[in-house]
C-alpha cells in the first residue's frame, strides 16, 4: 500500500544528532543573569529538566520549559529566555538532507508532519523552521508541550496523524532516532517505523524498525519501494 504521509521526529532526526553538554549549556545561560550563584542556578535547572524528562519517560507526561524554570526557582525574564534561545540556536539547524527530502515529499503529494517530544512552545519551533525555509513544507505539526502526553503514547501519534490529515496508520511512516519513543510508539499504532540510527540513543530491542537509515537522503528510495 502506497505511503501517503511521513511524520518526523525533530531533534536528532530533522536536526543532525550531536552530543550536547546540558550542564555547561545551563551554566552559559545562567551566568550573565546570576553572577554570584550561577553554578547553583544551573544545577537546579538541570535537575528540574531531568526530573520532568523522567516523568515523560515513565508516565508519558508532557511538560514545558516554563515548568522547568518554575521547578528550578528561576524567573524566566525576557533577557534570560533570550540567553536560553542563543545557547540552543547552534543545535537547532535543519539537516540539509531534510530540506531536500521535505521538498521531494511535497512534490510527490505525500503529506508531511512533525511529532516532537519537546518542552518548547510551538512558536519557538516554527521560528526555527521559518529561519531554515522549511515551515511551509509541513502539513501539520504536533509538539508534546501543547498536548497532555509524550511519545510513545498512542494519542501523540494519533494527534500527529490528525494534524496532517491522515486516517490510515498503515499508509503512514514515522521517522525518528529513538527506538522506544519513536519506532515502538509508531509501530504500536500500525505505522511503519524508520530509525535514523546513532550510537548514543538507548536501544529498545523489543521492536524491530521497518528500516534503518544513516541519512535522510536514503528515505525516498524506501518510500518508492513501499
């Protein structure tokens, strides 16, 4: 049966995977605003972020960046949020292969979307996609920060299908870099799951992806074969 929708994870999939030192990242964010105790503030933010991601993993419970700041006891002033955005910007750029792939999918009439486990608001993600010239190439996007659950909860994948106008999961492909969140979640709903492999994401051996790719440029050949 022909594919009529492809939905992507964001970080590590549409953006190339690379290691991020979150401890150092938070110190760089807090240092200009808390010169006397920025190490303590950064540690509190890192701990709050980790606690909320653990709830996402164990209970599929979504969270927001504002909840991180609140839990850490940090006031999200306009200046501090700007520092946060600057610190993260180098890690947000869309893979050039992804840009070409999205255009190819659009040219074939295949609907495209994003489903991301994220604490960021929609506006931040849309600004990233607008900056990279790909926002118009998505038919629908869903961010866990604005729904109650995270991947691999089936409701997250159903929301993504609805966002792109898809009704049959067997004609949908989900592309992601996390075997449990992305591939297990997608295949549990009946989608095909394509894993963008890297060695740093925890494995999940109870599910077998329909395909494993190293670059997004490999996806068109797979889709045409299906």
